[in-house]
């Protein structure tokens, strides 16, 4: 019985407080006379004249008249059929399965160490993703189709296949030196 009485007291107190709060918000004249007066003043004002819409001029499109002249993006004095294309037999193998280190530019790979057992040589590389990789002659790395040709204690030598600028490919030697920041 005491729990019911306690709740009844709390409920009565909350109801009485709400009644006082609502009564305090109302003035003796209803509390909204000043607001009603402001609304009436605004409604009584005379509306101002709206400026007319600006007149727009019709857009005149550009008519290209040099269609009978040489195209600006072709070599001067050469037809597209006569553009020299390098055909030295060098091209990357696009069908080969890519190795994990081919997703990184060569300058982001760090040569961290060298392993040698009998005649087998390996290089230890750290990649930008934080993983450590072991590579050997014949593995590929870098984004220019680089193939490792030699591994020494201080250097990894490789041959990259890069575009020659006229539609063909050339081989370019590159190397990674042992990282000396230890």
C-alpha cells in the first residue's frame, strides 16, 4: 500500500507543477497581445513592387569552320597510316600471372637483405603495405614489367619493359640498392 501512495504523491506533484508552469506562461491578457499586434502591423503594410525579370539574350553557338584543315592532334605531314611504329619484338607478356610486388612502383620497394644457400640467392624486400617478400632471379616486381636478372649482396638488378613513345616497347635496366638505414 505504501508503494501506491508514493506513486500517487509523485504523480500529484508533477501534475501540480505542470499546472503552475502553464499558468505562469499566460499573462493576464492571454499573453499574446504583443504578438498579435505585430502580425496585424505587418499585414497592414503596403507591399512593394517587384522588379521585372531581366531579359536574356539568346546564346549564339560557335560554328567550327576549320573542318577541312589538318587535325591538331595528328603528326604534321604524316598520315595516320604512315606513323612509324617501333616493332623490335619487345613487348610485355600480358597473359602472365602478375606477382604481388608488381602492384607497387619500384621506388617504393626497399631492399632489406640478402640470403644465400649453396648456389641459390634470394633478396628480402619490404613493400609499402608492410609485408616482407623473398625474391630471386626471374621474379617480377615494379609496375613496368620488371624482371630480376641478378641478385648480389648489395644490389638487385632488373630489366623493365617500358613504352618507347611511338607505339612500341624498349627494355630499360634498373636496380635496387641495399637499404643502408640500419
